C-alpha cells in the first residue's frame, strides 16, 4: 500500500508497532471502522494523537492504575475528568462482557503490558 490509510481501509482490527520515533497517522481508524491497539509504555511518549483518544467511544487498558503511571498516549490526552470517564475500562471488564460496542464505535486498546504481582 502507498499510505497507512489505504492499508487499514475496511479493516476491522488495526494493530500497530511503530518505532519510538514515529507516531501513527491521526487518520488511521478515525472513521470509527476499526479497533486499534497501541502499546507505548512511557509517560512522555505517544503513538496516538490526542484528538483520536478524545474522540474514542471506548478505551480499554490493561489496568487503569498502570495506565495512569506510564501510558503517554492517555497521560498527554486526558485531564482528571477523562480518567474518570466511563468510556475508560479495564480489559478484564471487556473480557467479562462489559463493553457494548456498536459497529460505528471507535475503540482503542491501550496496552502497557501490565502484569499482576500476584
């Protein structure tokens, strides 16, 4: 494909693994036609534009506590109210059926590769 937009057009799932010096295009998945997974785990680094984080209908994270420490994409995009927004959910709640997604929703899985201490 010639562009990132062309590569994901019509995709139901988009998974990215950009290098630390690159960011994903703000247009990838912004039409609400794809689930996106992002994995940067540094508080001052981002892969995802702020406007897409704010437009998302759902944001799933491994752990909200962990995301508040090291998810640059969310730390740089959300204010205190954003961290309390019910659209921000933990992956365990999604797995338990707690996410009622419509086909037109923009959803993001923001992974920090959190591991339980237990």
